[in-house]
């Protein structure tokens, strides 16, 4: 297939591009320059593409100034709308459009699978709702899939790049009271889910991409510390996060309990179903010694 992927300079997008190239597919990287073009020009560039995978977006874990909140929103919704507008102008649109979304669409209360209609009454809920609405506006014959990612864990980027350093110094600890749920997924399973969605015709609409094991921040903290052979004695008060990230602290101090029902119903195989498995792979050497 010919696959167009946005966000290839990012942690997940770059790995997705490498995965599909290794499988023998032709990969076109969609850059910011492409999104500055008119939809008609973009349609011409994409004319022979089979699958579009849209993973671009401004970073979420950052201080939420009004300017950055606008960047978070526009980098997701406007780019998605530009792609679907372009698809409507194509004589033969791609058969599959995979767009990133996030488990942040769900509220804190309850346990959520893809049948849940509840949307968080906050900025992240609005971003995800509008993002998925834009992604669903595809032409006839194109299958839209919205992958609602949990926290993606990997060796060389993503959330652990920011979370692990204090733990390696023995300065890690729970965030706030530690009771907030943390839906997570190993990067290899996240990539496998993208690959799965590109060919699994039964998958359409929202799909939760998170491990089947539900953990809260306390459990996550203890497991991360154990994986690094470090203590976790230093809780991080929520007010300190609000001083650093402003309203963006919500990403770290609140969470959702999410289950990957549609992946499981379609016999998706998680290589790393538990946090012990995932962090053990990320931080342990092949001989069982610690890499940290």
C-alpha cells in the first residue's frame, strides 16, 4: 500500500513510518508545509494514497497558556478538517483514514469502553470530541478509525522521557493523592494497533488503545520505581503541578478508567498486557539487568 502519515517527527509517528516501511509499504510523510497548502493541492498530492494515518498534534503536557491551548486545538482539528476536505476532492479517496484521538475524551467517573457516550466537560473533552467529529467527515468508501490512545510508554520518548528522570535520581513519587487512573499502552502495542486498524475492515469509529490492565497513579508509581530499582518516597503535590503547567496540570492530576473493548472483541493480541510486562521490557536488559 501507499500510506501517508502525519507526525513522523514525533515519537509515535516516526516509529509508525519505520514499521510500515519495513513491511514494504510506500510511506509519504505529511509535514506542516503540506497542511499550509489548499485542500485541492493536498488532494492532488494524496491522489494515489490507500491509507492516511494522522498522528500530528502540539504537545499536551506543557503549560496551558491561551496561546498554547489554541495550538493544541488547531494542530488537531484544523489539520484533520484539511485532510477530510482534501479527501472529498479526490476522485478515488483512500479506503482508510486513521486519526489519533485520546482517552481524555472520557470523564473521570465510571469505566469507559467505546460504547460510552459520556464526554469530559473540560478542554480535553472538547478537543477530542471536535477532533473525532472532524475525522468522521470522510467521503463514501473511506473507513474512519479514531484511535483513542492512552499514555504511550516506550524507551526513547513519550511520557517516560519526562517521568523517568526523577525516579532514576530516587526523587519519584505519586502525583497528588495517586488515585487518578492512568490508561497506558506500550509503544509496540500502540504501533500494532495502528497496523491492525489499517487492515481490519470491521474496525470503524472510536477504538480505545490502552492495555487491558487498569492501574491508578499509585500503582504506576510503585511499578515504575521497582522497574528502576529506586525508591518512590517523594509525592508531587497537585498545587506544584498547577504552578508549572497551569490548567494543563489536569493531564497529570486526573484520569479515566478505560477498557480496550473493541480491540479485544476483534482478537487483538497485546504483547504487553500488564504494567510489569511493559516496564520490564522498557527498562530491563535482555539478561535481566537494569538499563537505568
